[in-house]
């Protein structure tokens, strides 16, 4: 067994959220530059340049990339030979979130009671935590502060198997089309296919973590990603919804086994500020 | 493209002259309010209380800034999605609000009210909040401080870059997404 102190979890989670809030990942910056080169509509092209400029200003540390510093989503891949010592793991993740949002001047956007009181918890906790046990003696921590302008535009469908590839494409493209300008295009689209009701939604969220331009290892799914990107971009929504060729910077699909009776599909939309950071300890 | 300089309070003549797609640099006072502040403003008006700010010619920015670092008037600030404020907007437009800043489409009811009263809806680009913050010169909370980032705020802005998304004739920049 390898002992890992929860203090290390606290410090790492705090550092990753601060990084994510102020520094746009390289894959997103590269995709934005490529989009600028392809965009022919003047207003949309100007928006793309402005987004790049915003990333530069934020990287100087005065202001985060976006005022919506997101819900704190954390993925832990925990090696089965690891033992956490010195405290409660869940509380450690929350303490990391608390410190990042307080010390990094990040906006706290979580309400305790979703329906009635809706009172802000004041420290952006609790985090949304996904834990997987994997072989080994390391812990991979991935954080993604998820904005909800785009989260609100996400959707899930339990399609019949007969819907096939065409049915999946139609549902994804319709979902992005219906979202229009709301989720801050150009968006990044995470698609989950298979699993069960809640599993497919998690697949879609995990798909958003894959660097833009890195395709699904299976050729059939990689081809599906290309088809989806092409159809989404032919919607013409464009940057900020002002009309243009680039509506999505990238589409990632993650699939998993499912039941003979179903073809679950989930579409998790992220704005162009697809913030994520990861490390292995 | 030519940028049009406008100041608040926005006169009806100025707002009715604006057209879809025009780029604007806005200076003056804007009021920051989003979901919960809109609910409270509307409930207070319903109880017959006087409005908490002067609505004649007012511009409301749908936003909730991040906390200000020491020495800065405000943190990152950018538009939130406007449709969530649609149920409240016609009442406020009827009371004199002449400009709204947000992102995304509006309901037919809001657009009809804008046409009737000569109001205009500006788009600020979502996700460029670090840049937009540099147009803010002062900020203070008017009320609802308990809401944290959702408090009702008064901002003084200088040359905030906006675009006319829906004008007072009902024209919209969002072609296929009403």
C-alpha cells in the first residue's frame, strides 16, 4: 500500500482549480486559432479574436477567464494500492475547492437547496465528485469548473436501437441547434453513447475532458465525431451566435456497453471556455 | 465597423435609432441583476414598494461578477443567458428600462414589449469576462447583498463593447434561432 496524505489532495485540488480558472488549456487555444483561420463571417471572426485576447488577459492573473467559475467537478482515478491518510477524502476535495475559490477570487455559484431556499453555500462546495478505482498506486486528479449556461443546454435521450447512427446524429445536432447562442458558442460537444440512464450522462461529461482534436481510438467512432462536427458547423450559428462557420470547436464521443433494448445518447455542451486541468500524484 | 458611442440613461430617441448588428460603446451607469434579483425586484414592485433604482432609461446587465481583487472595482464580469429573465422583463421595460445586456434569444413577449416601449437588447460576448471587466470603473451593491454574486449592483462603465442583438423594431441578429 502507498499512503497518500489528504493534505496533498487538498493542495492539489486547490492548485488545479486555480489553474483551470485563469488559464485556458492549450488544446482550446489551438482550436480557437484554427477556428479564426477558417471563419469567413466578419463578426464571428472578431469574436474569436476577442476570446483569444480574453485568455491572454486572464492568464496575467487579475481576472478569471469567465465570471461563471463553474460547479467544481472532480474526477479521481484512484489506484487500488493507495490508502488515504490524515482525514476524510471527500472533505479534502471540498477543502481544496474552498481554498481555490476563496484565494483565487472565483465566483461561488452553488446553492444548497435546489428547489426552495436556493441559498448560496458561499464557498462553491460541495464538489461533484466522480471516483473510479483503477489498478496501481497512483491517483489521477482531473478538475473541470463547469459553467451552467452551457450545462443548461445539455440533453439526454433513450433512443430505440433502430434509431441507429442517423438517430444519434439527429439528436446531437438538434440539441446543439436548439441551444443556439445560449451556451456561448463556439462550443465543445461531449457525447455519450450506451451505458444506462445516468451512465450515459457521465460518459458525455468525460468526453469533454478529452483534448480537442484527439479522436476516439475506434475508427467508427472517430468517423462519427467528424460527421457530427461537420453537421453542427453547418448549422451556421457561429461564434456568440452571430452567424458563422464555426459553431463547435470539437466533438468527442465516448461509448460503453448497453442493454439490448436501448441506445442511450447524452449531449453535454460546454462553452468555448472548456476549462480543465489534471495531474497524477 | 463604426462603433456608436452611447451613454446612460438611454433616451428613447437614442434607443430607437439603434439597429441590429451595430457595434456600440456604452458609458455611464448600468444595473447588474440576474435571476434572484429579478424575482425580488418584481415581488417588491408587486407589493407596491418603490423601485430600488431609477428605471427611466436604465440599462440592466444580466450578470453576476466574480469577487473583486483588492484595488479593482469588480472581478470578471460577463453576460449570463438572458431567457431566464424573460418572465420579468416586460414589467421592467414598461417601467422605463430601455436597455438590457445579455446573451442568447428573448421571448416573443419581451420583444413585443421592446417594440412598444422603444427598448433595445445588447449582446455582450459570453466568456470574455476578463476583458469586459476592464471597462468597469466603479461598482457598488445597491441591495440584496445576501445573494452574493447575484446582488443588485450599480456599475459605472466606460466604453463597454456591445452589439445590438435585438432592436426596437423587433429585428434580431439571431437569424435561425428566434
